[in-house]
C-alpha cells in the first residue's frame, strides 16, 4: 500500500514537493539511497537487493524525480516478467519511459516530476494511460490517483480509502512548506508531523505508515519515507528508514 503525495505550485520558489512512502515486506533486503547503478552513475535512490532496481530515483542534475507504485489489473506472465524497479531509473534518467515492453510488467503507477511539470503513467496489464498532474495536491495509492480504481469490499482498498480520507484534508489544511536549508523538521514545516504518521497507531486503518502482521512470519509495512523538493536549480532529498521517528531523518541531497 505505497503512497505518493505530490504538491505542484508553479508560482512557488519550490514548485514541486513529493512524499514517497514505500510499503513492502519488512524482510525484503534493500540499501539506503546512494549512487548504486554503474550504468546510470548520476542517479540517486534506494537499492532493492532482490531485483536491483528502486522504488524512487532522483537525478540531481536535471533535476528530476520518479517513483513507482504497484497498480491493479492483469499480472504479467511468470516467464519473462520484468521488475518494476527499473521504471523509476528510466524516468529519472531520461524524463520519459521510452520503449517499454509493457506486457512484461505487472500493473503500476509511475510518477515523474520536474520543476515545471508532473506526469503520471498507469498500466493495468492491458492499457497504459498517461496524464499530466496540474497545479494542486495529488495523492496516489495502489488503486490509483485519489483511489479512483477502488474496489468495494476489498480490505486493502478500504484501508487506502481511510488513508486518503484522513490525510488529504490534513495536508490541505497545513501550510505548504518551502524547504530550504536546515534539518528536515524545520525545512518541511507543517508537513513534517504528517509524514511522520500524524500520531496514528501503525495498525490504524487510516495510517500512512502501516505495519500489518499477515501471519506465518510475514510482516508488511512502511520501510522508508522520502521527501523530495524540486526547484529549477536543484533538489533537496530527505530520507528516513525508521518511519514515524522524527529524529531518524537524514539528508541525502
């Protein structure tokens, strides 16, 4: 149940703010953000050790950020399946998806932001939809932009709907930050307590940073949170691998 939060305000000194919340099995191995890809040495992001890709990649020179979320629809065939973790690397590096063998990928939502535009691609296993995200606040979850593909009666969708219902008005009410220098708590202002969970228990159905025990030793939950601020001249990238702990944040870029 990953979440991407995007605020686009072309009139602001910091036109793009992106929050990337990664949910995954807690046992899945990964490495902290860095320059992990020899074939793309300019990119920065966390490394998924199982598939070699990432959930969020930044090109600080462009500057550009791309992040991927699992989508809904027809899954790819087991033989020849490609990792969705390759997609943020392509978008961050080139600003466009290029030639993608779509049937090789499970459904996804892919968000790419630059200082003057934000775009989103959604693949459901049959159709790819591209759209521009205009000025304003946008929340993307696994069921789509603002949960547009929500299915009635699905527990996961009910959780995502509760998350959107709680956090959208809270983000709209909060003063939009204009991150500059200083520690993350100072730079991200009124958004900072929200991205640290807004005081909700991690088992709460509304939680932005959930932890769910699925039994048989399988625990699913938020493993990291990224905060990205884009201007025409650069990027600020803050990161935590201890979701919910305000003292755990460090600055990557």
